[in-house]
C-alpha cells in the first residue's frame, strides 16, 4: 500500500436500493445467518437503517475506499480493500521474478517466487489504514485481511546483517520521476525501517491475500506487510531488501508522509516533524439501525496492535458510555463494537465513538495543532435523522 494520497470523496451512482437505504425507507436483513466473526446477536432479519446526514456527496466505495456502511464481514473482501499507488501498477512476470536480499550482509541471497513460497508459511490477519484516511472518505481507506507469506526476521537472520547494519530498505518495482534540486531523476518507490522496528513488528513477505495470490493492484507477486503500521509502509511489488547504515531519505520518507504537529512547551509552540509509522488508535461509527424504539449503533475500531481497553459512545453530547466490543484473538486485527440506546426523538441527533488502548492512548477531540493530513484519528462525529 505504497500510497495514501487522496483528499476528496469518490462519487458513484447509487442503486435504487442504496438510495432507499440512505433515506431510511426500507427494512433490510443484514444477513440470513451470522457472518463468521460477527456476534450472532448483532443480526436481525428486519431492521430499519437510520440514514446519516453527514455523508455529503459521498456515494459508495471503490478501490480507493470501502463503504463502511456496508460491512458484512470481519474480513475485508479483496475487491473492497483500498488500493492506491504513487507510480502506477507495474507488470511483474512471476516466472522471472527475483527477490534480492543484499547490502550490509554476510550472505546475500536471491530467491525465486517458488523458493520464497518454499519457506515456512505464516498467515496473519491484520488491519491497516491509509495514513491519509479522512472524513471526506468516511474513513473507509482501511481494511482487515489475511495475508500469507514468509516471515522476514528469519530471512534476515540467515543473511547475517553486519554489525553496522541499522536500517532495512524495501524497494518496489514501481518507478516514477522526481524533481530534486532542479533536476529530474527516476526513482523506485522505497521505504525503510530500523532493525529495531523490524523486530518489534514482525513483517512478512506476502504472496497471498485472503487465500488467493495477490492481485496486481495489491502488489503481485510479493509485498511487504508490517502489522500495526500505516499503509504507506506496506511496500508493494517488492523486488529488493537492502541492509544499510542510514535512514532512507527519499520523497516518501523525508519529504512526504511526514506529520507536522505543534505542541506547547515552556510558553511557546514547538513544531515537530515525524515520520508516519505506527497507526493511531481510532474508531468509526459505520451504521445505525432501528427496531421499534431500540437503536443499535455499529462501528469498528483499531490500533497499532496495542490491545483496546474500551470503546465508548456519546449521544447528543451526553456522557460517554461503554460500547460492547467483539474482541478479536489478535489485537492487530480490527474490533467491531455496538451500542444500544432508545428513545431518540424525531429529528437530527449526533453520535460519536472513542477508542482507548490499554496504554491509555485515546482519540483526541481535535487535531487543530496538526498541519498535515496524515494520521487523522480525531473524534469522528456522525449525525443521523430519526423520522
């Protein structure tokens, strides 16, 4: 996922059924039987969808962003998983594919795709979002998928990094032209992370997504998956892993995907620039349904893999109240939550959720000291219309 870039909503034609659902004029069965991963009690054969009034001109999903109102599965279907690239989609011949592991190592190696697949297979399920995931896209640039591939750490142990190795560079096959100090240069997309971060996150070299070979738009034949990090770190079309001394300082490390954030220190404002890396704790209300006078608020929350302590919901500016979480076995996946309330009178109502992890990190009320769009995890207030 080597780009997290769009800033505006994507408009698609609505089917008649979708238009009716947005207007809250039909009753829908969310599922005939519960979808694996969803609590059975969340499902009702006949419930009314309560329309959001904060959708603007947002009209559904594309490969840029899924429509979280339509969540029916704990695993994000591959076709709904967001996919963005800075330099287009390269065509990579699987039969000719070679993955190099080189640089400051004692035993550099080059592997074919079959040789990579012959290594012990790991299959983590992990959630990651675009670091530019935004209100304009209803925070739909996120997905939870099962990836299969080879673990990176044992491979690095085999090539034996030298004592002065500190950074790991991941080079993609996609290329573009960048202007640097008045001159144009062709560059491959690339990202780097420290060996410490590699050991902390346990990346994998993935060749499958949800049980099938990676589609081209998702990095075929091999991509990097870094659990708990934003999408920009998940380098697609991976062709070379290089060990080095210094941090990589290409456009997508040093100039872009850098968060500018102010903080108050000794009576003055300091401005910090930091790399986009770990995901911030976040939650989104995705759907509201009604059965008689009972309203159920559904949503999804995630973090960098730090377990969530709680998700809370506030209605019309009232007190924060605990939502029910369907806790996953692995905190690197996302968490579904629901909250039930009753007695909402006709008219417009405001709803907001707040996730907090076990280390006490929570969603901020606002990010008015942040000057870049990356890492947006502020409270996302929704509005609904009750008829």
